[in-house]
C-alpha cells in the first residue's frame, strides 16, 4: 500500500474508534439490574429515562436503547435536521432507532442554528426531566452540536434574541468557550440547568467531546455540569466583541438577575449527577496510533489541542515536516536547530499547551534506529478567516497551505532533506464533513504545487478565494480528497504526517 493509502487507513481508524455505537458499547454494560458506566455502577429496575442532544446522539441512543432493554421507559432526543434520511440513504441502518423504539426523535437546528423544532425538543426534554422522582435514572447523551439542539432561553429572552446574539458573537470570531459561556447564562437547561431540573433523579451523562481540552462545562454548554463562569465573564465577552451596546433589554434583565454565578445552583446540588466523557480526540488519536504502528510506522501523538488560525497552523506543520526530514537525515544540522526554535516559538504563539515536540523526537530517533517510516499525529480544530467566496473547509485549506509551504521551502533550499523524503500530510474532520463540502478533508505532499501547475491550477489563487474544495475536486481527478460521507460522530479534526526516505 502507498503512503496516501496508509494515511487514509490511519484517519479511518481514528474515526472508527469514536463511532457512537462503539463508544456506548465500550463504556456501558447492563447486567441484570446493574448499569455500569466505565467503573461506576448504578442500580436499574425499569426506571431509566433517556434524553439526548447533539450530532452523534442518534447512534448513541440506538446503542443505549439496545443495551438498556426493558429498563428503559421513555426518551426524547434532539438531533440534526435530515439526519435519519441521510443514515437511511447511506445504509447506516445500525445508527437508526428500531421501529419499536420508546424514544421520540425530533430533528431540528438546520445549519447548526437553534430553531422552533429544537425549541420543541428542549421543551419536551425539560418536561420529561421535571417529572422524575428519586427512584428514576436519567440517562443523558451529549455530543457536539448540542447547544443549538437544546435552546431554552430564560424568559423574557426570546429564541430570536438568543440566536441573533450567538450569531453576532460567532461572526466576530468568538471562540466556542466564549460563545457557550454566554449561551449558558441565558438558558434554562445549559450550565447545569437540566441536571438541576432532574433532581432528585440519578443523572448519568455520557459525553462526547468536540472541544479543545474536553471542558465538561463547555461541551454542548454543559447542561449537566455546574458552570464555572460568572455573569461578569459574559459582560467581558460581550464588551470584547463590542456588543455591549446592542444587547437587548431582555438579556440585560436576565444577566442582572443571575448576579454572579451563571450556574443553576451550587456544586453540592450536583451530588446526584455523574458525567462521563466517552469519546474525545485523544481516544481517536490513540486508535490512529495503534493502526499506524500496525502498519509499521514509528508513531507519536503530538497534541490533541491544535488550534488557531489555519495559516499559522499550516506553517507549524510545514516546519515540523522539515524538522523531521532534517533530523532523519542528520541529527545535528544547523537548519534543524533553527527549525526547532521556530517551531517552539510558533507553538507558544498559537498557545498549544499540550504540544509534545519531544514525542516527535522519540519517533524520529526510533525510526533512525529501525529504518521504519515515521507517523506524527495530532488533533484539534483551527479557524479560517474567510476572505473569498469559494467552497472549502478548514482541513482542505490546511492541506493546501501545507503543500504551498513545503513547495516554498523546497525552492529556497538546495540539497534539502525534504526532497530526499516522501512526505504525506492528511487533515480530516472526524464528522466526515469539512465546512460546507462533501469531503472530510484532503491529502497533500511536497510535489503537489508543481503537479498542480502542470495541470494548470494555481494553488495561491484557490487559497485566496478560500476555494480548497474546488481545487481538490479538480486536482488529480479528485483523488486527494478524503470522502467518507457523514460519520455521525465528531471529535474535532485529525492530522497525520507520514514520512519515509525516498528509494534511490
Ligand atoms: N470556503 C471555506 N474555506 C475554508 N473554510 C471554510 C469555508 N467555508 C466555511 N469554512 C469553515 O468551516 C467551518 C464550519 O464548518 P463545520 O460545520 O464543518 O464546522 P463547525 O461549525 O466547527 O462544526 P463541527 O464542529 O461540527 O465540525 C468554519 O470554521 C468555517 O470557517
Ligand atoms: O454544541 C456545542 O456547543 C459545540 O458543538 C461544542 O460542544
């Protein structure tokens, strides 16, 4: 198999590790009247209710209902518009609920924005939780996209007002941490509200993380997690993005009523709640590492928190590739030292706290000793400043930017170790949809720009129009695109760098 084929296999292993059914089965057991999640057990006796919200929740709910059997009484889940149709059309029948399901499925939040359908779902979920007693257990399934699928604005804030504020913040580049800090303070169910309403029932939440650092109170705005944020934090965020003057009166009223904490009660009110992370970027990368090792690569995971502007991140990966090639060729060159300094500066500038350059060295040293090819893995989520009107996504744009950086590096250095190695760079979204495109991501390599020129394609033109999908659709007959279809899971993005010396 070729390096590009290996990179796709490794990416696929990452995605398969976090498929909703796999995660439920790996983390949940039901034996008689005992429900065990990870290492914690709960008694069950036909007293389980289920609610869920998020892009991965349909498959999670189908697997959970199978496991819970007769213990499960009733459920409501809020999932993205059209998801059941897509699953049927793509033959992913095992992610759908069985015809005899006890669950009500409500589809909503088209384009990831809260709407009336999602509001109806949130109302039903609230109603179900309010009716629970100390004898009941509420199983809560949470995944990315959950914030938009569980809107419950605190009156007098309206859905439209909340939606408009969220949109304005997002358009001004607010991070998901900032966005969800504000959302929590305006919601009845977010920021621990759902758990509070379900009290005194036992609440067991299974959470799939799609945020950097896996912060429980940020994922889907933490409906079962006490909020660590205060109202002042909301005001700071609103003023940072110059939105203070445009906040509606209703929002001011709710914020002033909250006075201090944005959580629904104190943390001792959460004694009835157990939150479990069952899927994350780290879990996906761990499996990707296993797959890569079984394919014969010296492998290291560098980070699960790669974030920042896609252009800066692409520069980081390009330098890392050059550093790796130079280390594989000669462990003490001046070029290698300079690259290392530049890499460390970029990591500090991008603020990627968990980045382990030492892990990269371990893989490189192992490879130098064994002659095995190298695989470097990382994950996270970058941001793209949209300047053009093209079609693309952050992963395809990153792959194209890395190709361009490698091309430039090759031109500026003769006798470059880069040219002596075969290099593959893959970036893909684990949800299978990179931006509004039909691809999950793309594969790049050192010679891509030269090959594109010979096909009459100018990489820089496509990049300046944010048109990476159009580029990769045309280039090489589309064979550098990674197309998986919607995976119905999401633990952010995965990058894989594969390097081996060229055969002479
Ligand atoms: N033409 C484009 N080129 C590059 N990136 C784009 C383009 N259009 C949109 N994007 C990026 O795609 C992202 C939105 O797509 P997507 O829905 O995959 O991401 P998301 O909102 O983070 O959702 P999820 O977390 O489920 O992946 C935004 O970060 C946006 O900047
Ligand atoms: O739903 C959300 O808030 C985001 O996907 C982060 O979890």
